[in-house]
C-alpha cells in the first residue's frame, strides 16, 4: 500500500483502505489530524499512531502477535463511543487552540 500525506481527501482514502483491509478485526478511526486509532474487536485494546502508514504497521504487528477473530457480517457499525476518550479530548483541545490562533 502507498500512504500519502495529510490532505483531507487523501486521509479519507487512507481511512477507507485501512477499514477495507482491517475493519473486520479492528474498529478504525481518524478523529483529527495526526491521530489514527485502531481498536481490536475482541478485547478492545487500542492502537494509536500519527500517520496511516504507522497505524497500518502497528496493526500488522499486533495482528501477527495476537490474531483477532474476524467477524463475518457484511457490514458493521461501531456501537457506542469506542474511540479512546483521551485521544478525542486531545483533538478537541487542539481544534480549540487552532481556532483561537485564527482569531
């Protein structure tokens, strides 16, 4: 896979790629710039990375060490707030500080 920069459309493409390949084993999100998250569907352990390529590599390492049982339903939606609260808080703080700098 080729991972491209931090452009919104490219991030969306990278997120779709990660979900396509790993979505049956991990819940994957990109809540804000430089925060990429994957959470195992079996025990909910979380993996955090700064880029989609780094997240991919960490998922591969995690999956190699401890394979996640694959869910065999055609379409899955996350239930509840599964994303790490600390990462979300960090993203919200970053957005507020960026907005204050623009004023």
